[in-house]
């Protein structure tokens, strides 16, 4: 395997280190190899995102969901990663409720 050296800012290095720990990579190299494989498999992941216009019906459904969350009819939970989600789903950890409010 070949070695490539890259220069990053301190902030970028800290971010990479956080992602390595959070996502369970063995090291930075494994993290970057995974990113390269993802881009190779789907180059669109680094393209400019396209803005999509929702239909009036979709906007109405979305706003109804937000209204139900704000009124307490529906709950929203958050998980920081897959392990956290599974721990909450299987009762190994209490679910963490989250506030969401963003009407369209």
C-alpha cells in the first residue's frame, strides 16, 4: 500500500480524530480510505447539492408533522450514532427526546 501525506488545519485534524473515535475507525488512514471508497462508488456525494422544490401537498404533510411534534402528539428522539440508536431501541439506554421545529 502506498502512503500519501496531506496537510490539514488543526481544526480539520481535530474533526478527523473525532470522527475516527466516534465512528470506530482503527486510525485516520482507515477513515480516509473509507471516504475514498465512498466517493469512488458514488462520485455524486461530493457534487453540489441540488435544491428540490416540494409539492404543496408534501409541504402540508411536513408542516402537519411539525405541528404534531410541537403539540406533543408525536415525539422526536435523537441518536448520535447507530450504536446509540440501537441502545435506545433495545432498552439498554433511555430514549433521548429532542425538540424539532422547522416549518416550511
